[in-house]
C-alpha cells in the first residue's frame, strides 16, 4: 500500500523506539526502506550539489543563480537541538554511548556523535560504505521536518566517519586531477552521494579543472575533464 509523504514521516519520526528496539543496525535498515532518495531532504541535497556544479562551470543562467534565502541561525540551532535530542534517545534505546556535538557553519547544521575512547560500537551504525549512516541521517532530517515543518540539509556524522571519508575523497580528487592532466581524457569516478560529490567538485575546482555529475540515482557520479 502506498503511503503519502506525511504518513511516512509520521510513522518513522513519532516513535524512534519502535524502529530501534532491537538493534541500531535494524533501526538504520528500516530507515533505508522508508526514506527514499527522492524524499524532500534528499532533493534539497541534490539541488545544492547541482548549484555548486553550476558555479564551477561559471555558466549558470540568471534563473539558476537565484536561490531561496538561507535559513536563519536560530532555525539552524533549532534543527541541531531537535536532531541531538532524537539521536540521544536513539542511542539510549540502543544502549550506546556517545557525546553529541552541534556546529553551525556555511548555512548548514552539523551534528556529530563522538565515540568514547576505546568504544567502537558506534561504528556499527555506519553500515557498508556508510549507507547506514546515510539512512540514519535521513531519519534525523525527517525528525526535524516533522517537528518544524521545514526541510533540513543537516549533516550527521558518527564516530568521525565523514571526516575520514572527506580525506579519502580529497585524495581521490587529487589523483583524478593528476591523471586527467596526464592523459587529457575525461575521467569517470565511482558513484557517490551528493554530499560526497560536492567535496570532490570543490577539490577539482581548486585544482583548475572542470567537474560535473552524470547519471541518475545510485549511478550518479563525478566526471572530471580538463575543460576547454
């Protein structure tokens, strides 16, 4: 039976203990099924990444340069508080420990769950290739949407995964720059999410080359070229 977006949001957000009662992994797995890639938060993420691509190409039309006003600092702080409360409750239910840090930068809320020294249990939330973390992030964004009525581009990190991943992506982008300069041929990178593509686009732009995204859905990936 199909569910409307509002029904799906209410089901997932209203009772986090229902989705996390068994194990953290089970909670994240159920989120993957109920938070599709075309959800409002995912659409906002892709839209932001496409705007960044337009900026790198420096050929965006006047219409493309228009954007809605950035969320206020108070709204971002509210997002962080709601997200932190939700994550804290999920951790309590799952019998996991972690400190929660909230940071506001570049018009976006960043919530990090920091593991205690020597405790690796939080990494069980990451899933293969970070897919569990992406699902959990979507669940948190839905919690914010349910509480405020506003879509969120909040970024959730667990056990320093995104920091580690960003370093890997920066290295990948640098290697791509070297290879494209050597061969002069376009280079297709492996598929990745919008947030990770944005990191790659920034490094490529700083290196003086051109990048854009191609493909749809899970096949969307960055293509690096030498430009004209």
